[in-house]
């Protein structure tokens, strides 16, 4: 009954398409396999962005500490953001949407919104690495 409702929603060509896919499951597997590979690649590219941001945040914070400069999560955020802006095109072309059903281009704003990159994010990374911001 559900299959008949499905056929009625899609129209007359749907029965032929479903019958063809049932007779040739390899093509359906090929489509889903390709989609899975693309989503896995997008997830890997998102992880590359996060790893870059974490490493850069820690490196910049340690540089501030070693030079004795005042260190605030807002200042570090700005420096990391500038470094990331120059590298975003190298770190990936696309990322998965937050529901991970389709892909989005790896633009700066989209990746920033997806991972929640903000001064608070920087503060959390510094806390995770036992680096406390010092205000002079």
C-alpha cells in the first residue's frame, strides 16, 4: 500500500524507475556509495578546518605568552581568523550540512557557523589545553 502511494506521488514514470532499480541494484549501490564517499570527504575537510583552527589558536596563544604580550580570547580570535581566512581555500572545498544529508561549499561564513568559531570557542580551546588568558 505504501509503495502504491509512493508511485502515485511520483507519477507514472516512478513504477518503471523502481522496477528498473530493483532489477539493477548495482546502479543504486553505485549512487549511494558515491554519496557516502562525498559525505565522508566533506566530514574529513571539516575536521581539517577544526584541526587547523585548534593548532593555530594554541600556537598564537603560546607566542603571546612567550613574548609577554597581553592575551585575550578576542585578540587571539582575530589573529586566528586572519590566518584562517588565508588558508580556507586550501583546507577544503565542501563540508557536510549540519544534518549531514547534503554538502555545502566550504566558505568562511558557512564553516564558521557550522563549528561555532567565536571568541568563546577560542576560550574553550585554550581551557582545553590548559592555557589561561592573561590580561595586562
